């Protein structure tokens, strides 16, 4: 999956911007400048370089509105489902699926960010959407968090490969989970509620895949890389 500035994302945003220009936006522009649809079209054709900037601003505004609608619960982790510094002053939120290859490739990137930023708190949100086995892995991850062993399970699960009964149990063993206790919790209403909450938040934010990220007021989708996330963290620290 590509990042939030992918061709698909830009196409949607550009379409929305153009629709706004010829709809309510066009009416506002006409009111302010006296330009009709024909003049707006001519202006856009003569100045096409402004469209990507408009699309980016449109996407940023949409992201801000979605983040506001999600509220403060977004940065509140499921108890224990945290990487890095649990008391960190800057927060990175990741929506992840253990069946996601891009999430797997991002593990090392997040580890590097944690190592480079001692004040970084990584809130992990499990959204099992890619495969039937994703949910079993996500539930075991929450059970690991409940036992205070989430980071160990998280790494072991991605190291084990695609989730299935064998790899999930192997990761649980590597993390030294109490398996019976973990199975009981994985089937609990608390686990049900957390997964539903994460899926609802992902829907509110318009996330259609994993990994998806939030840093400060910025939203990214896909394996965007350490550099992009570090830049966003630096901006969040400054603000």
C-alpha cells in the first residue's frame, strides 16, 4: 500500500477540489472575483500547478476534521499495547494487521524511531482486516498486552511470518505468555470491545488499509518510511 500522497489519493482529492470549484467553491469564487465557470476552467488550465497544492490542503483539512471527530480516545492505548516509552511526551499511533507485509517491513522502522527518540510513545491499534487469521493474532496481542508482554509478542508475531495457529502459538511461547490465561482473555468481551473500537476509529479516519499512522495532526497511510515519520515527530515536538 502506498502513502497518503499516492496517485489514487491525489486523484480523489483533485476530483473533490475541482468539484468544489465548480460547486459551492465556484460560487464563492464567482462572488469574490466575478469569475464564472468558463473563467474558472480557463484559470485552472493556465495554472495547473496550483491543483496539487490545493489537493494537499484539502486532504490536510479532511484529516484534521476526522481526527477531531475521533476525539481524545485515539491516543489512549489499550493497557499495555504500547511500544517505546509508555510515558513519552510525543505519540505515534499505528493501526496494524499481523497479516500485513507492509506492517512487517515497518517493524524495523518503528524500532529505529524508538531508539532515536527516547520520548516516543507508540500506541498500537490492532485492526484485523486482511485475513481470517488476523483476528486470532490480534486477540493474542491484546492478551499479551494484558500480561504486560506486548512488545515481545508483537515482534515475535511478525518474525514468525503470516499468522496461523502454529505461528501465533510460537509467538506466544517466545513472549512467555501464560497460554491458558491468554486464550481466556482473547475470547473475552474486553478483547471484543477493543477490536471493535479500533475498527470504528479506523473507519472514522478513512483508513482503508494498514499500516496507517497518526503523528500530531498528520495522517499517513502505507509504509511511508522512517524519514517521513521522523519529520512528523520533529514537527509535533516543536508544536
